[in-house]
C-alpha cells in the first residue's frame, strides 16, 4: 500500500492532465479531417460498439475542451479540481476502451499487437495518476 | 457469459482503479492539509516589525527629551 502511495505521489502531476487533454483534442481534430481515419483493420472492433469517427471525435473533442478550460482556470474556481477528476475519469475510460479495442482489432485482423496498445494503455494509466492528483488538490485546497 | 465482454470488464476495472485513486488522493490531501503549518503572511510580519521599530524609536525620543530637559 505504501509503495502504491509513493508511486502515486511521485508520478502524479498536472502536466499529465494537460498532455492527456491535448491528446484528446489532437485526436478529435485528426478524426474530423476528411477521409476515413478509422478504416484500418485496427479500428474494426470499434464498429461493434457503435464508435464511429464522428462519435469518437465528438466525445474526445468535448471532454478535451472541458478539461483544458478546467486546467486553465485552475485555482480561480473552487469546483475546478472536481471538474478535473470528472475529466480524468472519462479520459481513463476512453483511453482504456481504445487500448482494448485496438488490441482486439489488431489481433483479430493482423495477428499482432498494435504499438498503439502501449500508448493508449499508458494514457489510461496517466489518467489514474491525474485522478489521484486532482482528488489530492480538491481535498488539500479545502484545508 | 452473461453477455459481459472483455471491453465491459476493462471499463469496470478502469472505474474501480479510478475510485481507488480518488479515495487515496482525498486521504493524502487531507493528511497534507493537516501537516502543513499555517501560512505566514509576509505583509503581516512586516507590519509587526515596523510597529516594533516605531516603539523603539519612540523610546529613544523619550530618552533624548528627558536628557535634554535635565541639562536645562
């Protein structure tokens, strides 16, 4: 338990939140660009869950934008950390699902694990660290 | 089984980890808030120091006035 706590304390940082929120916005921007970005074999499993380009781009764009605003106004609005927790929870769910669906799609269609699996898994882990940091800030700032 | 897919399990697992991280963060935040000494205001300390200096200067002035009166 102490090891987990130390790990969380030393690795949790707001820069992870910034990075993750911006990654969401970048991904949303790429998805809304012309052409079917999700046409590749790695993305085939997304269809089974009704996750097409437009829906994924909308979810990532809205959540990413809200998180950037929450981080930008950080400290000037008492409910900021709560918004950050919410954004990170949704982020962890999104990245976790993308990581798994890409893994499944790549395994079933290519017979290999995609390099994206590692990246999206790390993003999901980063969100867990951000949840810890935001919850810490929310409680600490209350005194 | 029961229509639960691996994707559902990943989602639930992520949520459990999220709740655990939030609870741990809240606990550590509360402990850190208690451990932190009360914030010292720089302005308040400066005012206090100025008041002390003023008091000392008043004492010196009183002493000088007394000495000059005795000489008369």
